[in-house]
C-alpha cells in the first residue's frame, strides 16, 4: 500500500471517528441526530431510529476496517467509506434541492443548516476515498513499508480529517460580524 493510501486511511478514520463521537458522545446527541433524519425524508416515522443506528454502526465499521493493519480490511473499509460518503452526498443534495432546512448533525452539534458546502465536502471526501481505493489496489500490499513514513502519512491524513470536521467553525471565524446597535 502506498503512502497516499495511508494518508487517506488516516483522514477518513478521523472524519468517521469524530462523526461517531459527535452522534453518540453526549447526552441527547443520538436523538438529535435521529431527529435530523426526519426532514430529509430519507426514512419514515418508526424507521428513523433504526436508520440512525445503522449510520452510526456503518461509520464505526469503516473506522475499524481502516484502523486494522490488514490489506483485506483496508480493501473493505475504503470502498465502504466511498459508498457511505456517496450516499450522504446524494441525500444532502436532494435535501438542498428540495429546499429542506435541516441542521447539520454530521459531526454532532452545528448551528449551520445543510447546504451546498456539505454536498461539496462529502463529494470531495467520497472522491478522496475512491482515490484511496485505486491507490491501494494499484500499489498492492508491497508499497509503503517504511514505518516512519507510514506514521507521517497516517498522521497528516488524520490532521486533515480533523480540520475538515471543524471547517465550518474555522470559516465562521473569518466572516464579517454585523455591527451591534446600541442606544
């Protein structure tokens, strides 16, 4: 496996791990996530909690597959991540196209409603995951054997993944603030 693939694994592991932690890491987070699925019309009434649980379970499975140091796990995890991110991208794009306003619960709490930026983010993540699949298949298990470089690639990817999960917050730091009106 080449170093790019290790970096992709680090990036996706960070993204999915933070997503899982945001959805189950505090009281009420899972219910808020499940409730956010209702307006998306992806699932109906009684199936919402099961769908939310399936999403969290799939994200956990992707994390596990990408962390394990076995080529078969990686060859399962990267395509699973690609598929999951593609489903998220399509679901959010449909919601945005219909004009549905739903708070982003991708990584837990967010004041921002789902929008084009989320579609682009998830689409790019899906493309990177797909490129990781290709890199893994092309290089096979023989590439990228220097442990130091593997660690650097993995950590660089994890840092990038962490930054992606807080990108909205980082962008908001640079938005102009409306002047306050005082009397």
